[in-house]
C-alpha cells in the first residue's frame, strides 16, 4: 500500500485556524500520513558571542 504524506506547519501557536485548515485540506487531498509542526521561528534567548 502506498502512503500519501502531508506536512502541516505554522510558525506560531496562535495560528490555530490556519493549521486546522491545512490539516483539513491535506486529509481531503487523500493524505494517509500527516506530519504536524507548530513552532515559533523567533529565538527568545541568545547566547553571548564567542570570546
């Protein structure tokens, strides 16, 4: 059996509606394996520069 793989991602946790819409579209397209990621690309703490 061949799997159709889909990937849904948002860059913030607040983008719930967009994330759910992606999942619906991927399911409607026939995806049988879904990968999901909700992460922020913003770095909250920076390391000091090397000495």
